[in-house]
């Protein structure tokens, strides 16, 4: 089995060779690599054994994907049931989980998997409209087509209305009946645009940002303390390290990933501190004092000061 460090290095080098900008490798958190090519942003986490995927880390990964409009992916080699198969999606906590070969084929050839491994076997998604068109063309009832495919009328109704996945055996039978492809490739590189599942924080360290109109996600397994986005408005995300009585030397170390990730994700980055002795920037990252935030009336005031200090 390939060591995770080797797998991350291979993925990083592969993405660079395909024109992606890539972050440093962060192998102890919610993601290992962040990569960008044009508007496509990837959050990648690797596992030798995908049974080691952690729910807490996965939830944070999904939250960040929503903030950054990124595609979260887990790349692994095996599970307790054996080696993972190429061209199959193994979901872990609603995050697509695939092999490295499957990942490379998506990037190189725009070839997306269509088979989903789930409890009870392998399943696919189908185009229900194709079933409806076939029935209408051949004057068949739901029950007629259901009988031909050896399923119930209720099940056929769900197939036509894209309400359930179809096991691969039934999909093969349906394609033989219709004489055409009905399975749907699943684009795993489609960004996570839904904000419905975002769980905004409002703790002591981030409530000031919340008052300025930001939706804030506090992080525990990422190289920054919080990620935020202005609610109900198109804007760059904000990633921040927030006052936690850290020493200037510690803050200087934390500035490296903050700068790295802000460039890849097109995010504004900032330190929010209480210490009056700390200068207005650390490692090119603007520093905002907590008392300054209290004087702001809107997010625009914050962004203006971040821009000024970044330019200086």
C-alpha cells in the first residue's frame, strides 16, 4: 500500500503537471491539498484505508468546500472489504471517495464514474426522462415496463422521477430493453454551491465578524481558525487566525499557510489580535486589532483596512 506522504506528493505533482496551482501539503487536518485551475477549486484528503475517515474532519471539509465553492474529494486505496475499484464512488460522510486512478482519469480525460458503492451492492443514477420517452413512444404503462424489468410499478415510478438509484443489474436490463444508454456519469468536480448545510459559529472569537454580516465557520482541523463569507452577497471568502494569546513567533509560523491558502482560494486573509505591540502585518498578512473591529459598521470597513494594510 502506498504511503500517504507518497500519495500526496504524487497528487500534488500530477495536478501541477496539469496546470493547477497547488497549496503546500497539510496532512493532519480536514484536507491535505487545495488546488485551483481557473474556477475549479479542489479540496483533497487522502487515506490508505478509507475506514479511517473521521466524521468531524469530514464535516469541516464540507463546510469549507461550501465557503470556497470547492469540490471536496477523498482519495483512498482500500477499505475493510478490500482494495477500492477504479471507476467506483465510495462515499464517506457524503464526500465522494475514489481511487487515485479514477481521480486522474477525471482530470485528464473528463471521464467521470457512474457506479456508486453502497450498502447492498453497486448502484447507478439513470436519466428518468429516457424511460418516460420510451414508454410514451411505445404506448407502455408504468406496469408494462416494470414487468419487463422485473421490478414493481412503484419502483419504476421512482426510477422515472430520479428518486432512487438503480442497482447495476437492473440498469443493464433496462438498457437492453431500450437499446440505449440510460446511466448518468457523476461529475465529482462540480463545486459545492449549497449553503443550506453551513453551520455558522457565533463564539467569542468570531462574533465580531458575525456582527459585520459574515457567516463564520470556526475550524479545528485546518491551518486557520476561521473561514467566513459575507452573507447573501458575492464576495471573496475570508480566512482568519483569531486572538488566542499566541506569541509573535507562533503567529509568524501561522502566516505561512494563511498566505499559501489565501492565494489558492482567492480569499482575503487576516490576523485578528488583541496585543497592541504586534505590528500591522505579519508575514505580509494584515493584522487587525480587536478594538478596531468593534469600530467598524460593515464588512466593507474591514475589507478596506485589510486592503490598505496589505498594500503597505
